C-alpha cells in the first residue's frame, strides 16, 4: 500500500520543443531517488500507517474489547447476585471490559453494604482508564498525520537549497538540470508529505469514531451488569442485614 503518486517532469530533447511528461514510463524508484532521502522516511511512515491500520481493524472490535464468553459469564453471575463470582470472572479475564467491572465487583464483594454511587464511581474511574488506553492506540495515526507534512516541508527546504546552490555555482552559465533537480526534490517531498499526512488524518477520524462507538456499547453493557448485580433481591437483603447489624453495634 503506497500513498505516493507517480509524479514526473518531461525533459525536452536537445534542440526540440518541450514534450509532455509521460507518467506511465517513469519508474517509482526513480521518483523516490529524485525526492531524496526524506522520501524514504515518508515511505517508512506510509508502511507504518498501513501496519497500524490492519492492527486496528483486527483489535478495535467490540467482540475483542469485550469477549462474548466473558460478557455471558459476567451477566450470569450478576443475575445470580454473586459479587465474588463476578470478581473472579473479571480477575481471570484480561479484556478492557473486565478491567472496568473488576473494581466494582471487588468493592461489592468486600463491602456488601456499599451504596450505588460508590460502585458507579468505581466503574467510571476504571472506564476512563480503559478509554484512555484505547485512545492512546490510535493517537499514533495523529502523530504521523502531523509529522509527515513537516518531513515533506523539510525535504522542500533541502530541495530549494540544492536548487539555489546549483544556481550560485553555475551563475552566468545556468544548467537547467541542476536547477530542475532541486525544484523536483522540493515538489516531490511536499506532495509525498501531504499525501501521507492527509491519509493518516482520514484514517484517524475513522478509528476515532470506531473507538467512540465501542466505548458507548461498553459503557451500556457494564452498566447493565452493574444494575443486575447491585439491585439483586438477595444482595439487597444481605446489604440491609449487614447495615442493620452495623447500626446495632
């Protein structure tokens, strides 16, 4: 997967009229060579972007963030009102969904008389941490979107320096080849940096929406499990007994 167009400039034959550039006959390696070493950095960024896109497509899915087996077991334990079983299920799972429910399950298992506000705060705090981890995954796309145009601009500066150095050294007998080489490098690196940056920004926007949808579903699923276990009749009765015993003492 490559983000570079086949850019080229036609060179007129000696003594003849200018000819239109034939893009089909320009090899891609020649374009990279004309762009200079900054083009290799941009190619590396495009390859890294491609790898990250495939990784995000495989990992940023709701069934991966919250495995169906874990969600089924958690809902079953919540329906039975067993906070200790829910805590063990969350502790054995390494999914982000388990990381959100585990603090609340541990809190209810250790303190049956805890109120709903404290349990919800525990879920929200854990959810914020897990959301931060998911956002950090896709942040690298934004970094590439910002850095790629800057690398292209750096190549542009190098190309213009090369063009003016050639103009200075051959002043009075200017050689078009030397001047065109620097200008070509400047334009190629500018185009390459913009293409990589624009594509990375579009991909970041797509995965940003994907993470937002996943977090919305994850929050709804965790709240459902939390409500099932917290308002379970047996757990509410045990909590009332423990509170009454504490008040008597």
